């Protein structure tokens, strides 16, 4: 008897492997398309891009002249990428007069230089660029000094800091010689340009006096548990025509002017390439200086700030929404004849996320959803409470796709298309049973419109950065799970081998999605090593030139009832190999058939075979291709089948598998 194993699309991990009979139970790097599973597309690093900090935002744009570029925001900097070359557009905080900053004595054989400047205002790990310097007399030449440095330490009086001298070409340390050691107060007519202060890569926490809220412990006692003392920085990027608007959570909004910053499709080498705060532009008025989130409305041309300071105040109101006048992101003063304004929401204690749809902007507070709609002057916008008791897991866990907002809440997955509805998620328990909620604000969503998919990237219980994804096909309503080439990330351990994704951009400009990922990490050195790069997704069949591990496994399929057994003779896999690289070795798919006598029993491998595709036919192992039947021999009451591959040059897709079996007596 030949039995057909035909399973519906999607992974089902809501129950046991036995009760998942008739369903797929586990997967990695697999999607469902047209009801059937196939391995996802590969990925490759974009050139040799290296950026300072951890990338939390990536956006693709096209200029009026048709030039395509990416914008990336890290916790330390902002970049625009033309081709494979990133240009630093991080806003400048201050530029000194010539000679205001001087370099002190350097010990022989030492690379540490003390820079003195009264009230410099810099923080540890901020970036500063020196120019117009002079040699200190030895190895510390003007060429060594005339470059960007990251500040290692800052003196408590705020009048000096240290840097580590480095070679301008290699970045290797440059140690002082005798001439450098004998000098002091040197550096010539140095000009120092300070970038805005860097942000945290993760929440900072600690214990001690004053960290607990009033009444949370004994009177006058120190906090007994770790309390968050600083939030990690979330960079935000929005397009404004061909230009960009930028904002770090808790800071002001900046504007990067494409027209003055780019020439012949490449950034110019002047200060104009740096973004600037809105209030520095001519004609600006009452721009917000503390903003938790923002967007540029593509429907009506307003720049909107969420959770910001009011006019005349330097204190943030976490429920205040303010917007600029129409088609002018620099003017925020409400006046007769313009559309600037503001509104305080009433439910919740803070705004945690915003999503723009075709018809409205959804505002998530920590307990509700508001709909913000453009209604024209004099009110400009209407605000309506749409749902209460809503808990968004993170500000980046909601996404708008095809007129519907999908989001990951604190207890499940939901959709919104006029009202909130829970998604029937067949991997929900699996995800929420093993998620690190302590860093849940790092969870983010990304769409892959090429395949009607939404990814949610999240950190597992042992990881401090996202190391897993859950994948939802919103057309076929199917779910899958996986991890790409990501691994558990421990921010206390140096790493250059895990490629945890931290942001995602759909294929709106470049034809394939892109992601930002951890390139290098070592927090034990000073300054810490934090670098990111860009991955081009859905490209080729490899995991950044390494083998891509993909597999899918069925739940237990019952083949006998009561105390009867079945004997298995052959398996007929239905496989399609595609996108095979020319000249590569023959594609190979491993098939493992396992059997059980009863639910809860350990599996025993009945058969393990490698299906090889060569010359348009299937073969087993290295045998001459002879059809796609594979001989197996085993007995049991239930079986499961696992299909897997580890290759770089092909993809595969499954149809319905068939098993040849016959009754084989009783126990």
C-alpha cells in the first residue's frame, strides 16, 4: 500500500509532536509558497561595508535623478551608502575655534593622548574629528592627529579627555617617540568638530542609592535589584523627498539635504554632508527638541513628533503629538493660515510606537491604539480611540502591509484593519516560551513583499540581540520559524562569527530586501568595538558564501492503529531542485525517516538517505540515478520525516511524499 503524506502549509508547534499529526512540526530557513515548503533565498554581505555602532534602522531611497542609496542609523552614527561606500552624515554638535583644543604630553611608547579643551561637552565614546593640527615632534605627526577619533575617557572636570593615537591608513596604534613625550600644549591651530553624543547599544542598569522608586523598598535603602538607568538608543530615519530626516529616541529631529550633500551621485567632502538640527535652518520656528518617535506623513506632508516637548517647554510629554505646518518640516508654530498644531492623548502613560497606513496613522500607547487621520484645517488631524488593553511588545514590532497592520504584542500576534483581531498563530507558544523579554524592545518586524511575508526577529531566552525569527505569510496564513545564520548573542563576549540581524528594509528600491547585522563586537576594550554591516537578502543560495542549513520535519504521522504495526519498504519523495549554480556539484537533500511505537517514545531512525539530483534524475547517495524511490526497512505505529540540506549552490522545494508500507502484525 502506498500512502500519500500531504500536509497543509505552516509549522504547528502549539502542541506535542504526536498531536501535530497531519502537520509540519519544525523548520529552519524554510518558507511556504503555494502551499508547499521550500528553502528561503540566500544572503550575502554588501561589499566590505563597515559602520561604527549597531545598526538599528535601514531605509532605501531614490533621488530625483534616479540615484539609489541606503540610509543606516546605528546607536553611534548615521550613514548614507552609495554603491558599497558608506558616508558618515552624523550631525555635528559643535566646532571649536582654531587652537581651542590642545594636545598634552605623551609618554614614550604610549599611544594615549590627552586633549584639553575647556567645557568641551563630550561624553565617553563620542566621536571628534581634528584638523589643522601640527606634529608633536615625533611619531605623533599631523597626519596622525588630522582624523576622526573616538574618545576613550573623559575627565571628571569636563575640561579634557583622552584618545588613542592611530595610523590613518591601517588604524593600528601609533606610540609616541621622544619628541612627542617632550612636547606639551601642542597641536598648532587645531580645530575640533564634535559629533552628537553616542547612544547605548543596550539598556544600562545597576543597583544603588536612589535607583528604586519611592516606596518600593525600605526608607533610605539602596535598590536591591538591578534597575534600568539608561535606555538603548533607537535611531529613526524618514524620507523627505530625496532627502532624509533623522532622530534618535529622546533627541531632536535632524534634516539631511540631498541637494547640498551629494554631487554626481556621491556625497561631497564638506561639512554639508552632515545632517543638521531642524532649528538651525533659516525660517525654523518652535521645532521640538525632545522626540521619542516621529514620521513624515506621505499623505499630507506633515512632519509629526510623538512623545515630545511642548512649545516653550524643555520637558517631554510622553503623550503629546505635535506636527509641523504642511510641506514645511522646519515650522512648528501654530498660526492662523498654517496647519501646525498638537494634541495630547488621554489613555496610557506613553506613546510606544507609530505606524502609517494608507488611510491613517496608528498610534500605540502602552495601553491603547489611537487612529490619527488628516481632516484638513482648521483641525488638521482627528484622533479617535480605537482599542484599549493593547500591549505592543516594542516600538518596532508593528508593520503595515497591504492595508493591514500586523503587530507582535506582549502575549501574541495581532492584526488591525479597523479593529484589533488576534492572529491564529501555530508557533505562538514556542516563541513566547523562549523569548528574552528583558530586551524585548529590540524585537522588530520586517516585510518581504517578494513572498507576501512578515518577519519578526526576536531574542531567545539566552540572547541579548535577536537571534531567531518567526515568519508569517499573510496571503496563505502560514507560519514558519528559523534563525538564518544568527546565533545566541551574549553582549559580554567578544564575537565576530554571529550575524544577528538588527533591522530590515523591504525590496522597495533595490529589488531584494536588506538587513543590518552585527559585524564585530567586543565590549571589553576601550573604546568598545561595535561594528555593523549590510546584508543583501534573497540573493543566491548560500549564507554569506557559507553553507545554508535548511530543514523541515513532519509531526508524527500515524501509520497503524491499536496494537498493530506497519512495515515500511520505500519512500517516494517529491522534490524539485532549482536555481542550481552552473558547474557546481550535484544538489543533495538528506531524508531521515524515524519511527515510534507509541506517543512519547524516543524516535529510532528507520532510514537515512541522501537524494542526489544529477542529469535531470534522482539517485540515492552516489548510485546511478534510477528514479526517486528510496528503499527503507523499518516498522512502527507512527513515523516522521525530516528533509534537510546544507549547501551553497542550489534551492529545493517539496511536494507530497509517498510511503510504501504494509501491515506487519501486532506487538
